[in-house]
C-alpha cells in the first residue's frame, strides 16, 4: 500500500513528520495518543518509567587537620 506523510504525536508532546500507512488501526492508535497527550497521561502501550532517585554525591575522605599549639 501507499504511504503518506503524517504528523505523528511523540511522548514528549511534540510532533514528528513520518511516512505512515493510513489504516483504521493507525487512526485508532493516533486518536488514543492524541487523547493521552491532551490529558497529560502516558501513551497507551508504553511502559511507565519509575521516578529516578536523585543522585547523591559521594563524600570525600576527611583529612586529618593538625592544630598548632603555640602557647
């Protein structure tokens, strides 16, 4: 079948032009993605990523500080 240029919604809220085969299944998937994009929910069929823990900084080894005792 012939393919057509279509503006395909991406998960990050942008659109990308792609060559796609326009079928009933494609139109149903696109409608679901458009609805998810409007609602701010994850796209259907995509895995939801767990929130990444913030990276902690490693502590540097402490160095011994000698105080002078000039009394």
